[in-house]
C-alpha cells in the first residue's frame, strides 16, 4: 500500500476525498484474505471499511 500524501487541505471536498481514499485503501487491504474465504473476520473488516 502506498503512503498517503497529504496536500495542503483547505476545503471540505478535499477532506472528504482524503477520508474516502483512506477507508478505500483500508478496505482493499483485506481483499486477498476475503478471497481466500478462510476467516470471516476479514470480510467483516472489509465491510467496516466500506461504511
């Protein structure tokens, strides 16, 4: 996963973008484990990232 680069944020739109980007990356970090279908906790964590 790439490190998040924080620009000089000034608008609510930019803050929203950063929040969505952070949680989307978090969700994707569980993808491989979910596809293995061995631990339901990984699916749970992926769903939390989508909230």
